[in-house]
């Protein structure tokens, strides 16, 4: 059998990287396998101003710092991989990649994170990359001096709308309710920005355009009346979906496909833990993901110690 790691972490977002920092610093032989960008949702966040001890930073900067810390402690990180098979039962767990390689470990931390939720309305797929976006950090600059719609009413929607005002001339926030779900400071900052206006109790129904998006059909929910808004781009921030489809049948998931864990981040499978946006929890922030990763790594250290 190939090398057996003490812990194999699947995912390199804030939770996975933190788990890698803690487990490798505890002298556990640690491997992180990641199929996307290092940092996960962190790299999609334009500015982080509420991370304790850090006044303001970019998401990708924080992610790169975490990656360097993990590697400096001895953590191995392999990116751009795709897990084809999971074997999580027994004393030694393993995964098989789509290229045939296999990796083995005495314990596993699942940290696959999540992805932006789509609206699933006509034109959304057609105009992805030509007017429809889910990442202000990635695409905001392309809309300099343009007019935008931001869909959503949570922290991400309002904070990213404010961030987009440094590029756009006008932003309309379209939200399905008559109130926001965001923290009060985020609501206040958005309302105080002269470039932002609001269309409440409304939802987009379709996207239109020729080669690129140029208008959006919006329905006012209380009346059912529809109207079209001329716009150059739409940014969608309506939540996320956990990246757990491939884990069905391997660990316990709830009705929203979130991984069920206890307070020590243990799943229902011995030696398998989970952390970050993929687990059942109410609040999803960088700090909560970091906390999950910390707890998972400490729990793994105890598991490995007791197994010897």
C-alpha cells in the first residue's frame, strides 16, 4: 500500500486550510486534496473587514496566507484533483481520483465547501460570463461605468453591492422580501450609498439580450405585475449549495444535503470528520469556517492518539 497519512483533508477553503494548519502543526502527517481554487469561497470575497485581528484584507490574500502557513508546518497540498471514489469505512480510509491515483489515511476531514445558488430562470445559463455573474471580485471591473442589478438580501448581496459601486454608476438591489436578512451595518452601508437603489418584494423572472445581457424581467410579488429593467449586468447572491453530492451514501446528510456532525465535528462514520460550509449550521462566515476546521483538527488529533 502507498503512504498512509494520519489525516486527509478534502477541500482547501478556510475550514480545510485551518484544519491543515492545526493538524500539521501537531506533527500529524497531513494531506489536503482540493479540486478547485485554493481558498474556496474566500477567493470570491472582495474585501474582508471583520476578521479578528485583521483590519481589512482581500479574500485571496487571506487564503494565500493560510496556504503558506499550512505548507510551512509540513502539510502537503495537491490541487486540481477530482475524487471518483470514496472508501471511508474501516481503520484506513482511501479515495481514488479520476486519474486512477489513490490516497490513504487513518482519518478524513471533509471540507468541500459550497457553491453559489442559481436562480434557474430563462437566460441565466445563456448569459453566464456575458452579463450574469456570481463573483464581484472576479468580474466587477468589467462593469466599470455600467448599470447593474444585484439579486439577494443577505450579507453577501449587500456587501458585494457596496463593493461594486467603485465600478458601476448605478446598482439596483432586487430582493424578494420587504426587509433584508443582512446584519444592520451592511443594510445601513448599502442604504447610505447614493449609487444604490432598491426594488423590494420582487424577483427576476428572465434575462434577455443579444450577444450579451441587456435587460431583466422582474416580477413584483404582491401584485404579480412584471416590468423590464435595462441593465448591463446582474450579480446573483442568493445563498449556496453544499458540494456534497458525491458524499451521498458515505456519510449522513440532512434534507439540504448538509453533512450532519456533532460538536466535535464527528460524522456518523468513525474517523471521518467534517467542517465549514458543508455542515449543518446556521451561520456561515470565514470565522465560523476557521472555528470548524480548528475543532475538526483537534478532534482528529485525539482520534489518532486514541487509535494507537
